[in-house]
C-alpha cells in the first residue's frame, strides 16, 4: 500500500506550527498596548508561515504550491523583524527571543527544500 505525503509530514510545517503556538503563548501575556501594536502583527506573521505552507500543500499545481511557499518564506522574514522589535522593546526575554529566533532561522532552508522537492517531484 502506497503512503501519501501528509501535511504533518513536512518538517517546514511542523516547525512553523510549533513556532506559531510559542509566539501566541508569549504574546497573550502582554499588556493591551503591546498586544495591539506589535503583538497582533507578530502573531499574524508567524501564523501566516504555517497557514501558507498548508494552503500551498493543498493546491493542485506546482505553480500554485510554490506561490504559497514563497508567501510563507516572506512571512518568516517579517516574523524575524517582529521578534527583533519585541526584544528591543523588552516585551520578550532573551530566552524567548532565542527560542523564537532559532525556529525562524530554520524555516528559510526548510521552505526552500519544500519548494525544490515540489519542483522535482510534481508533474504540473
């Protein structure tokens, strides 16, 4: 019996999903001003990474898949920006910063690997 690749088999998705939950847990503890300024954008950008990987995975054509993987790639860099600002503005600890940063630094390579795999393995 042939095993088909599932969304949860993708390491890029697993890293992005875990990271989005981590950022959510951090931001939900912030005061109202911080949540409404940096927090909301930080959560949206990190959530967007996993969401776009999932949407790309569900698309039928190679071109559509890669378009959404590119969106997730861009959201990774946006999230790096918000992580830096959160640290600079003393909204997160060094430990929280380092943990989030470590996950974000893994994602560009993982997303590129996913895009390359898609280019090699899919017909259309």
